[in-house]
């Protein structure tokens, strides 16, 4: 019975971190703008964390970055800072990006396990995260599995 409860809690917790919304749909880029996609694949590592990271662009709140979700935004040509922040504050990862008119750029926010540490007899997974710029050819098979996230910061 105990094992059943633990498994149920794990599934419920994983559900809290997963994106919901419309399936991926490509957008058109205007000739004087750039189009930027930021997405997060579904992974086991990080699935147990109910505190969902938040995406910021140049210190402006964009929204939650649930697993299996993406954000897309149209930008003027220039330089910007993507910033993934913890729900309770603090930067997880930053990346400076440059975009030109007509660009379509894809950035995966990836979290991965780097090891296990023992704290007082309890094993805890440790990990890292990064923004990975990908070509359209590499990003498409991943991003088509995602769902569009709301731009409302406190939506989810």
C-alpha cells in the first residue's frame, strides 16, 4: 500500500510540472522582426520539482517554463538576455542572444542530472541546466511535441 501511495504521488507531482495548452504551431516571422522560440522537453530529471522555473527576457516576465512547453515571441533586431529564474527567486541560467531581421531562432532550456549526493542518509539527485541554441532541423522533432505556454506569469 505504501508503494502504491508513493507511485501515485510521483505521478500527480509530475503532472503539475507538465505543460498544457495548444499543440505546437509554427508562426510567421515579419521581415523586420526576429522570431524566438524557447522550449523545454519532457524529462525525468526535474519532473519531481513542483517549483516551476520562470522565463524572463531582458528583466521582463514572460511566464512559467513547464516541461513539454514552449514560448514564442517576435523581437526587434538586437541583443537580449534570456533568464530562467527559480520560482522562489534567483537565476538558474542566463544566455545573451543576438537576433537579426528575418531570423527564426530556437533555444531549448535543458535540465540534466549530473550525479547523486547523500545528505543524512538520503540520496539526492544533483543537476545542471542550460540554454542550448539549436538549428531548425534539430529543434523541430523536439518542439513539435510541445504545447504553447501562456504568457501570463502567474497562470500555472
